[in-house]
C-alpha cells in the first residue's frame, strides 16, 4: 500500500507589528493585504483546484469591495447590477466602524465559509485582530467593524449560493471518453478529471460560458505530416532542447496545486499556488509598489478575481467540449515511450491552456487599471525556491506564463495561442461590463 505524505509550502509572511506604528490608513491597507495572503495560504493548504480557488477569491473580494463602498461611495461604485444577479446591499456603515477592518472581516468571513480549514483561517484572523489592537484600535471599533463585514459577507454568500456550484457537486463522476484522441488520465497519479462540469457555473460578466468559444483545434491524427502530429513533435523537440532560461520559466509558472512525487512504493505531494493565486499575488505586489489606497487595492483585486473567474468558466467549458489528448499521452503512444514533460501534466483535457486564458484576462484588466507600462518584480515563487522575475508590463508576464506551458511539455502551441485569444476577449468583456470608478473620477 502506497503512503502519501503532504508537504506544505507557505507564502512569505511578515507580521505588521514593528518598531513603530503606521497611520491608520496605511495599517488598514496592509492588514487587508495580509488577509488576502492568509486566504491564499489556506487555499494552498486545502489543495483547491484552480477553478474552485477562483470562486473563493471572487466572492471574498466582492464582499470586501462592497463593504468598503459603505464608507466612501463617492469615487467607486457598487458591483450590484453589474455582476450577474448581484442585488444591491441593504447595509449602511455603522458608526465607529473602520473601512479597512470591516473589509478585512468581510473577506475572511466569506473565505471561511468556502474553505475546508476554517480553524486555520480563524487563527490567521485572530493574529490580524491582535495586530489591530497593538495598533491602537479600540475593542469597540474592531467589534463594530467586524459586524459590518460579517453582514456584508452574509449578503454576498446568499448570492453565491445561486451560482450552480452546489448542483455540480452532486453530478456523477466523470468517465473519460472512449474515443481516439480524447483526454486520458496521466501519470504518475492517473488522477480523475478536475471539474468536468465547471462550464455550468454562473458567469459574472459573460453572456454564457460559450460566449467566446474557440474554434476547434487541429483534427486528431497520428500521420507524420498532419497538423496534430507536427504540434506534438514541437512539444517533444522543445522539451529536449530547453535552455536554462526556458526551464526556469516553465518551473516559475508551474503553479500546480498538488504535485505528486513518486519514490519507489511511496507517493508524496507538495502543495503550491494555483495560477490565479500567483496573479492575485502580483496584484498585491503592484498595489504596494504604487502605494495604492485600500479602495484602489480592493478594486484591483476584485477586477482581477472577476476576470479569472469568468476566464476559468470559459476555458473549462472548451476543455470538456473539445476533450483533447495531452502531449504526454500522445507522444508516449506514437513517438517515444521514454519521453516525459518537465512539468507534471494536470488532470484535465488539454485545449485550451488555462494559464493562457486566465493570465491574458488578468493582464487586460490590470493594464487598464494600473497602466500599460507598469514594470514590477514578482517575488511570488521565492517560497518555492525560485528567484524573483522582472517584468516590464502585465502583458509581458502573461505572455511568459502562456509560453511556459509549451516549455513545460503540457500544451500544444494551438492551445496556448488560442487560449490567449480567449483570455483577451474575457478581459475586454469584464472592462465593458464592469465599472469600478464613477464617471469623472
């Protein structure tokens, strides 16, 4: 019987307390970032798939954003009436409550309702509230703020409960198609398909999960002159000729929530960020770098979360519509049995590339929000033993994330390039449907 050992990696965490106090505005902004990082640590620990993680992020950040608007409705506008089926909140700001504290509680409360490790998130929350007391916030201010956040969380979770997620939990287990060229589970774990019914989840800005459905990939063929064979050959050749930089890029954007290691008769897993967790980390880093207010910070988080949530729905709809075989399966069957990709093949169909879709969607909204040429250094992967990487723009980072999947040996070029097209379309749809800043602000 094989044993399974879980190894958990965490994001870098530095307590807020230091040699001196910051202003309340700066403190609340930092507290909010820490709450987002705490949520990510729990998502990593609970091994949520990327689509499910996107759901946790989006509802937590809609709750936080809507809470902040109770305190300053003049510059930013509510998402009610903009996101599908989201009703206006009946709440008002409570006297004595603090906006950053209330938004932090809203984020944590929604997060707690959607993760498995509620107790661990509660421990993270207690640490944050202890820091608020050390900053000088009164017990009354903290309690009033938390009350407001909890009330908003209840409002948002009532809306979230109607998104078809619960219904997809009760659908029967997915069985791989018995059709040549269709996806099959891959080694080493031969895991079951991840979220085969995610295309049924309610979208937030898209007309439907099929609004930006892609054209079909090249027809499956094992003939050496066929387009499909050539695509697989490109993956094979790229994997055998990787430069050190290409290998680093592949590993940097791996973002595999559960990497299964095999040593003899023992299996053990290492937990890592999902791709949307990586992009939420980038949002936080750029918000800090640009000294964004807590209102601007929250708006950036929520727009990114919306784009990636809809991006995953659109992408997953196509994955199970086209049901394309992974390069590893095809190459081992028709080219060479000994070849292995440097990344572990994820357990779901190949076309399109999820990294390409959600990275492109995030880059669109972040470019619109922060600007075209915002250079940044991304330190997200330091906890996983990888050095920081510098980017001149969000789109450059998204391009690298996309091509990393070819270097990693888990996607054909068509899945990458068409995935980018779908992601760009989703991002533009979010910008067309959602306004966070009021006109003239």
